[in-house]
């Protein structure tokens, strides 16, 4: 059983009571809500005659359903309009802060909470969205919940939870040029599998993790859930504190020094005990691309689609399903696979450094004929910062569309979607069947720089060949 | 078909026919595609469960076979319900008629979402699930009995397999306390004590 880890310390600090069924009542420090998974929770509260216990600990934004071309109200899609109007009414009725369209603070919930300084080390963070694991980048314990649990947090500022085991993923070495946190996490999931993390929290540690920026750590923790781990985290350090300092909701003045001291004390100590440990070498990781229908079906861009014989016997039925669905030939190189649509954005890779990495590839080049390529900043703040650097100009000059912030084609709840059997190069997090809005649409997951490279070549390409040496 | 009432109160056993949806890593996007999440109630989701998989094979998807219409038990394989946290997935299954799931393993968020609706997710070994699936393939219209304590499934011919159900969820289901809200609301004082001790809520 784990002991002395950040997970154990944060868990203990937030424990309210032991519940009759053997689970623990856990206090939730930060609750984030959006328009898709909250309306039924508010309706349930009303049915039960309950109020929101701590409205100041819940923060809302709108992201999943917003169009990325025109965000003028009312939206063209009446269902999308109804969802946003419902969120606005619920937030107004319960005194919850909503960072809405045009506020300067709207964006994907997992982008805005960190950039506003809402997410801090040592917190428990819950949101009705599986990618809540993102916030673990700060040394928070952050996890996705369902709508009944959203109701519970609204009503009681707490959840009934079981404690997870803790697996340390120790990453030696350094990521090489052209290889990003996205490649690292796709490599981890490829290695440990999409079910490997079930029952665990993932602690990412080691020299390669220490060297990551906060935005890279967010990409890494974001996809812990794709490896089955409901939460992933990185111990807070000087990189964390430098990111937080000066943000609107971060502590300031004398409280800042006390906060840093407390945050520092939360990190897993040298005597921490883990339930499991796995080591990786970052230096050997190549830009990674998925070829199948789960995020675990990934390979280096210089590899070939695995043959059935190369796949673990347990995984062969899924591989056969993936060959059929993706129409990719076992044994064929993944590089050179033609793509139709290129999407840069999402809670995984829609932050400023992601756009910078993609723009570095796009600058002075042009999207291949017939390719639809678009960039969706993760938030209004990301958009403003990117525009201040002229990245929007770089992208549009290269033939990419520059859009308004939202979740967009990661899950295609807005008008951005694949058509028919189109195949996308996507910086998002899921390549499930039908994920990007067409029941037969296909997704190749990769880093934003790799998406830019695919857009320019019209096919999957090794971004390392496009970067200055 | 009139939909049976949603789970309420203590749950000790279930009787009914079973539908097998075979395969590993069946994600919640497949159970309920994202476009159906554009709603402010869960009411209409039962008809949309597995919409794209069913459209791909009209009339051939397990949920569309005539002999399992009205089934209340779902039998699956490994890591069922992975991916998105959308409670719309168990809501859609529940509104189709599912009241219990047996599988080799489940994604955690899906498991918790089912529990919050009073739907037990039983686990069993690979061999047990395969045996159950082949028995159901041979006689798909048979009535099964699933009990929570001890956790087990029994076929109409008397064959019986032990299942596993985590002790916490089992206790919650047996006592009717699977809906956590009232338990959480019972500890207001302890909750405020916890909050008062958290540095980030108290100026560090």
C-alpha cells in the first residue's frame, strides 16, 4: 500500500468521513463545470430541494458545444443554444461564476482553470469530464466524475470515493527535438495499455518529467485517463510555482511564500512507498502516431503498423477490428498515410506552446492541396497570446484556418466534424470509432507539430525532418 | 415494451434475459455517441444506445436481436465503458432496460456512474465470462437470475457461476444506500472542519 506520496498526503487532508459502504467522503477543493454534464445535475438538485453548498468553490465555462467560426448568440444550433442558456441560468440561480464567451477567460475547462491560477498544488479537483486528470500537472489530485457525482459535489462539496493505488512512472533521459509530451504519453499508453492504469493514480517523475514545462505536464496528465488511470500527477516544483505566480487566482503577497512552503511539503518524499513502479527512457522515444481505434494502438512514426503476430494474443481481436475500421494494412509504414483533415487544438494540445510548436513547422510552408487544416486555441487567453505573437498570421499564411476557442473536433459536439470516411491527423486525445463526428471517420493521434507536418505533406510525416537541425 | 421502473431501494437480485455485447475496450463514445449529449435531460437516451454500432449492422447488433428485447442484464468483456466520463452512457443503457452488467473488467468512472444509478457491475474471470457468453449464444432467450450476496449468476438450466462484486458497492446496493447524496449531506460539521484545516482555503 502506498505511503508518503503526494496522493496519500492530499487524500488524507481531504478526508471528511468514512461512509457505511466502506468508501471515503472526500472534500473537493475545486469543482469545474461545463454545459454538457451539469444540466441534469442541477435538475436533480432542484428535484431533491437542495442548494449548492459552496458556490464559491465551483467555477463554470462553456466549451464542448461552442461553434469555432462565429460565436454570435443565439447559436445556429438550437440544442447548443439551449445548453448554454441552461448553464447560464443555473450559474445565475446558484451564484456560480461563469467564464462565458467574450469574457476574455472562456475556453476549454482544462485550459482555463490552470491559466487563471484556479488549479493549485494540493487541491482535490473534480469535473464532469474525464480529462480532469490534466490538473494533476500541478500536484493536485484531479479526476473526472459522472453527472450524479456533479450533483453530489454541488450539494455537499464532497464525493464518495475509493482510494487508488499509486504507480510511479519514472522517466529517465530527455525528450529529443521533435518529440513532445504527447509522444511520451502515447508511448506510455502503448507500453502499459489502455487498461494498465485501472485502479491506479499515475505519479510521473524522474529527470525527463522535471524538465517538462507546465503545459507539457498538462498534456501528459491529461492523457493518464487514456491509460486507464483516473488521475495522474507531477509533484510540484519550481516550474510549477513560476507558472502560478501572478495568475489571477493564485495567492499573492505574504501568502505566496506560505503557499510555496506548503506546496513543497506535499511532494512525494524520498521514503515514499509506491504500489508499483515502471521505468521509461525518454531519449529513445520517437514521434508517436496511433494507427488503431484506441490510444494504446500507437507506434513510432518510423515504424510499421503491427502485424497480427506482433500483437499480444489478448489484443488481437481489437487489432483486427482496428485494421478493418482504419483500412490500414498490417506491416505498412504509418509514414505516408494520406490524411484529409488536420486538427490542432483540444484540452490535450490547445495551449500556447502547442500552437508555437505547430507554427514553427508551418512557418514559410503551405498546407497540401485538398487538405482541410484548422487551429482551435484552447481558450480566449491562448488565442490572444498567440495573436500577440502573430501565430494566427503564420497559420493563415500557411493555409490553416484560425478559429475561436472550444473543444471543437476532439469530440465534434459542435459543427466541426469529419465527413464519411475522412481520416484526420489530430492533436486530440481519442481515436475511438466515430469519435470525431462521423460514424466511419478515422483519427490518427499525434503531437501538434506532427499534425502541422501532416498538413503540409498531406500525409503522415516525421516532423523531425522539417525542424532546423 | 413498457420500460421497467428505474432502480430504487435495496437491490438483492435481478431476473431477466441477457444481451451479450462482446469485445474489449468498448468506450463510452460507442455506447452513446457525442452528438446525443446535446440535451439537458437524459430522457431520450435509451433509443440512442450504441447508435452508430447498430446503424453499421442494421438489425444484426446484439441489442437489435428480437430474442433479447426487454433484456435487463448486459454481458461484456474487458475494460467496458472506458473513455469519456459521460454518465449518459449508463443512463442510455438503463433507459434501454439494463439493470446489471457482468464483465471481465470495467473502466472506473463508468463503474462509479453505474453504481450511482443502482446498476451493479459484477466481474468474473475471462473463462467464466466466455462460458456465460457461449451459454447465452446457445440459448439467448433464457431467463437468468443474478444475486448480489453471494454474487452469482444462474442459468435456467441450473448452471451457476460465482461472480465478484466489490464489498463497498455490494453493501451500498444491498442496503439501498447506493445513492451517496444523503450520506454525504449527513456530515456537514465534519466537512466544514476539513475545510477549515485546508491551507488553500484559509490564506495558507
